[in-house]
C-alpha cells in the first residue's frame, strides 16, 4: 500500500506542470504591486525598459536587443511608460496573447498599484485595448510594438516619452529635464486634454 502511494506520488510529480523538462521545479510567478518599481531601475534597451521577474534579466535583454526578434523568456517585464506594463507568463499560459499579461498601473511616491490586469480584455485609460494594438506587431517581435514593428503609432513624440520616463514618481530622484522635454510636457498636457 505504502509503495503504491509512493509510486503515485512520483508519477504525479513527473506529470506536474511545475516540473520542467530539464528536471527543475519552477514556482508559479506571482505578480503583485511590489513587482513594479521605478522604471529607470530596469535596463534601458532603445526607448524601452526591461527586466525579468524571475531574475533572468540577461535572457530578456538579449531578446530586446536582437535585430531579428525572438520570444521573450518567462518573467520578462517590459515597459515604455510607468503606468503600462507587459509581463511574459509561462509558455501555454494564455496562447491568444502569446502568454503576455497586460497591466495598467497607478503610480505614486508610495509605489505602484495594479489598476487592471489580464489578457485580451485589458483597456487603457483612453479605452484602447492593449492586445488589439499589440497583436499588430509582426510575429517575430513577440507583440512588442516599438516603432516600425507594424503597430499603429501612438500620438506621443520621443521627447514626450523621455519626459514621462524621467518623471516617474516612484523614483527616488528624478533627472533634470531638457528644454525639449519641458516643451513636450506642455504638448502632452494638451494631448491629454489638460
Ligand atoms: C493604440 C494602440 C495601443 C494601445 C491601446 C496600447 N498600446 Fe502599448 N504600445 C503601442 C505602441 C505603438 C507602442 C510603441 C510606442 C513607441 O515605442 O513609440 C507601445 C508600447 C508599449 C510597451 C513597450 C513595449 C512595446 O511594445 O514597444 C508596453 C509594455 C505597452 N505598450 C503596454 C501596453 C498596455 C499594458 C496597454 C493597455 C493597458 C497598451 N500598451 C495599450 C500601442 C498601443
């Protein structure tokens, strides 16, 4: 009887989704408010900031830098602005979104709050569906839009993006703004209806 139970336990371990092909036991990735922090503590690749919530930032940076594209590894966190993020879940987690989970965050001096999260159903504060835009990126870019990857362009300029990145309220100290970024701030306010 005892042996039977042991055999069953071993079999269930072998077939458990926690068991990787190479024999490593992986833990389910838990994503909470604390998974996100000052955008500039991540690694800057082009205009994007990337890191990896499983600790394998090198693998994420390698794909972000690749000129031929590639599939981002599990745990990859990609951001352009502090309030929007994409996290790559494990392979097969959500095939429709290529396993990307979309996040809309509220950010302040005290940290990040996940306002919305999910897969094909998350919309940003302008009513735009994250997935509907990001799916337009050519397949080889794994839903990363950047510029020239096939997505419809955002109405923001590069100076607006760098202004937003430089003024993340979660960062301890913020860098000085250039005259161009200050001007971009005025334009951005107009764009947002302010
Ligand atoms: C109107 C289309 C559109 C919508 C809606 C949209 N995005 Fe994007 N997103 C883009 C484009 C285009 C870029 C690249 C902009 C650039 O680099 O200038 C981008 C950039 C990003 C990036 C940086 C990586 C990349 O793909 O370049 C992340 C992360 C991101 N968006 C997440 C989100 C999330 C999360 C939502 C929903 C809450 C969202 N986006 C909604 C079009 C969109």
